[in-house]
């Protein structure tokens, strides 16, 4: 396997991981809107718990810095931070960083 093929495979895995975490954050945001639409969300549902386990390590610390009054901007900050880190990691893998 050549270095470029290995780098390409690694970049694909990196992108998939970052996309998965980003989608988990978006899913968690949408879940917070459901009760306002009259849809009950069971916090003990295994899928809901998995989303919290995946996203809380990132959202929790950011929430302390990005909550203003009743508005929580931590998902937006997390998505921006994820994109910055993804690009930095890709740069390291490709060798341009």
C-alpha cells in the first residue's frame, strides 16, 4: 500500500468520524425541539442515551462558555470547533499543516 493510498484511507476515516459526531450534535439539537412540538422524548431511550454519551464530552465544557441567558450556543460552537480540528488533522495527514 502506497503512502498516498494510506493517507487517502485515513482521510476518509477522519471525515467519517467528524461527520458522525456533527450529525449526532444536530440530532441532539433536533431532539430538544421535539417537546415544543408536543412530542415526548424518553431520556432513557438507548438511542437518546447514546447521543448524549457521544456529544456531552464536547458540548458540556462548551456550554459553560457559550450559554447566554436561556440560549445555549454550544452546538454551534462545537460544530465550528469540529470543523477547525478536522481541517487541522487533515492538514497534518496530508502534510500541509
